[in-house]
C-alpha cells in the first residue's frame, strides 16, 4: 500500500483508535509510521547497497594512507592498528548516526509535496523521525556484510586493538543520532525560506566531514580545529561515540561528551522549531 494511502487510512481510523487512552493512540501511530517507512526502506535495498558501497571508499583508502604515514612514528598517539580500528568503527556507526534527511525534505518543499505533511494526523517531526530512524536501522544492516569483509582484509593491521562497549557508549550513539537528526531538521528548514536550498546544504558537509572525525580523527587536526570541534555539534554526532568505542575518550571525558550531546540536542531542536514556525509563514506550495 502506498505511503500516502496508509496515512489516509490512519486519519480515517483515528476516531476509532481514540477510544483508548492518548498513550495507546500515540503508540499505535508510531508503530504505523515505523511500519510504513521500514517497508519503504526495504523496497529500495539495491539503492541502499550502492550508497553503502560509496561509503566504503573511506574505509578502504584512509587506513592505508595513515598506515603508510605512521611508519615514521605514532601520529597523535595513533598506531596503525588504532587508525584501522577507528575507521572501521566510524563507518559502522556513521550508518546509524548521521542523518541526511534535508535533501528529501527540500525537494518535497520545492515541489509542494510538503503541503500534505501539514494535514496529516501526526506531527511533521514525528513523521520525519520515523522516516529517518527506519533507514538508519536498515543501512547498518546492509553495511554489516561489507564490514565483516573489511575486518577480514585488515586483520593483519588490527593487532591487539580492542573496543570498549559500555552503557555510556550505547547512550552516546543514541544521543549522537538525535544531535544529527535535529541539526539536520534545522538545516532543512532553510528550504522554507529560499527557492533552492540544496546548494546551501552542500556547505553543511564541509564542517561536518572535517570536525566530526569522519575524514580524519579529530586528534590529528590542528589545535584550532580541535578546539572548534569541541564547541560545534559535528563532533558530538559520530566522532564522540567512535572515540568512546575505541577508547580514546574515557573517564570524565565521556560524561563531557554526553553532556554536550544533550546540550546540542536541545539547542538544535529549539532552532529547528523556531525556523519551522517562521518558515511556514514564508512557505508557498508552487509545485512543478
């Protein structure tokens, strides 16, 4: 059944479902949203695998580059095994944490499809959250076989590298995802103010790639860049959880990462809601 038809059905069934408690109705809506977008994500597995393969470029090339550079000695405390482990963990976590939803939302706003979101029986943010989280769950599953292949290929480089799987790590992954999601939602709201927002979105990836640790570990950056990464939200998406997992962040530093993640979730949510309210006044469904 098409996604739009499923939403219409949810709206028709609403009075019946509302006979129960408000919590029951909310949970049923969330379950329906998850089911709708999970099925939609599974329908495009081939495209998902292609996107996963493009991400493998970093995992294949960067460990080899740093392994070659590290022959002259440790770099920012990283040995060859540390670099390999870092990039493998980074790739695995990025699939779940990092959101890119603003591209789809910008197209829908430009083409007028966004108007249907304003009359659905669930809030726009709830729809976007489940639309995003379902794909964030599917993508790591598609990547995992390739992850195992990379582990096999890089096993001579890993040595005695270990990971630190703790409750704080899992919490940081969840919070990192929320930082990325709400920050992306704030960026997406720019599309309500301008006719063409996708070129602006390109600028978003410049600080994201460098300051989040996706291209290079933050520790190897210049001091000014490291200081900047500790202030801006990008590091607290995937960089922080990755460094907790590989043991580069421990003790009180873990608590600092978690506190900053919660802070940026709050800030990005408030900013996105402010832009949402103001942007709706500027929005006009032109269509194509």
